[in-house]
């Protein structure tokens, strides 16, 4: 059907993320540092995002687009708002606007490269908007402690998921398969430690890549316990 829907000019977008937060339907997400319309059927065409854009990158256009699906939007909201069994309020999925936060960071501070929440593989919603068009980093949770430049070297520009098969006592492959199958993942980087138990993390990603039915570029980086890159 032909209907009114938003258009985001990628050349004018400065990646501030204000439109993504203003879109109550979750139709807009941040992909590679730019705002992107993730799904036509999530956009109601009312334009709550327009006045928040500081560069005027968002406009209305008339084009062929799927009809607004309120039921799908409400189902997605319900999924993202599911609390943990412990009732932790920090479990809700969200995209972090890193560029905006860096304006308030002291010049001498090392900036975090984390772009989304939550980060634990077990807690990440399969259909979180930040997965669309993402470069995925699947890392051992102790990797950031062992390797000093972990944020800048591995996390920059990626969606980060962390886990430890030994501590969680689970096989992550089923959850990772769903994430790869249901989203437009551009690449997968695995950062594991040299210890044998970390092989479970690598195995889970390889299994998920096979079961996803997609050809996705991937690589594995192994870190030593004293903080060096062993192979990649």
C-alpha cells in the first residue's frame, strides 16, 4: 500500500540517537552510528521523531510500505519490557547513545564503547532493534579484564554479547541461532580466552552460524590470561 512514512537522510544524520528514543513504536534504531528505519510496519506515520532531529534528516515521504501493525508493536514492547525473575529494573533492552554521553565525559577518561543493554547472552532479547544491521561481538566475559584495550579494539561499532559457559552452565547455541536467524547480522567476531572452558563459547557460535542458514563472515580471536592476543 502507498502511505506516509518517514525517510531518514543518511548524509544529514549525525548519529545522536534522539529520534530512536522519541519513537515509541521502536521503528527507528541505530545501525553503524546512523539512525535507520528498522521496520515499515512499526512506523505509524505520526512523526514524533521529526522535531527531535537537530539536523533535519527526517522527513515524510509517500511510498509503498507495509501497513502500520499496532499488534506487532505492542507484542514487541511487551517482549522488551519483560523483567527478570529477580525483578531487576535494569533488565530492559535499550540502545545507548554513546556520542551524546561522550560530550559529558572528561577528556582524560577512556570512553566506553558499549552500544546496548543488556549484554549477557542469556538476557538479550532476540528481536532487540539494535541487532538489525549489526556487527556482533560474542565475547568471554573476562576478556575485557584480561585485555586492556578491549573496548577500543573489539567493541567499537559492534553490538556486544558476553557469557561464560562454565559459570552459566548452558549451551548458548540455541539463543545465538535465534539471534542470527531473526536479524540482519553483518558479521560475527568471537573473542575467547585461551582456557579450555572458553571453547564452549566458540563452539556455540560456530553451531549457531551453521543452524542459522545464513552465510555470515566470522572470526575468532584468542586472548591469553596475561592479556595478549594469541591468534586471530
